[in-house]
C-alpha cells in the first residue's frame, strides 16, 4: 500500500482557528498497477478531520466545523 497527498487546503472555524487540511489518497497494488483505495482528511501537524461536503470538514480533536477559505 502507498499513499499520496492529492490536495492541500486551508479551513477556518467559526472561532477563527485556521487549519491546513491534507486529502490523502491511499493506493493498493493490483493487476492493473496502482488502484485508488480509501481517502482520508488529515490535519497538517497531526490529527484528523471528517468530510462534511466539498467546502466543510469537522476537526475531530475540537469537534468544530471548519470551512474552506480562499
């Protein structure tokens, strides 16, 4: 199994805390080469985030919703 950061973006909570979120794509080896498997959202520096929609995640450690910023 291998993994790769496929997206990196900044989010902000209602309290103003900012986090960098990493979208990690895991890959499995198969007959056709690398096959995409699970995807997960990690907080840069440690921790996890749960996907809500394309612009929103929930920071697991704080249980706060955070929205993507430009």
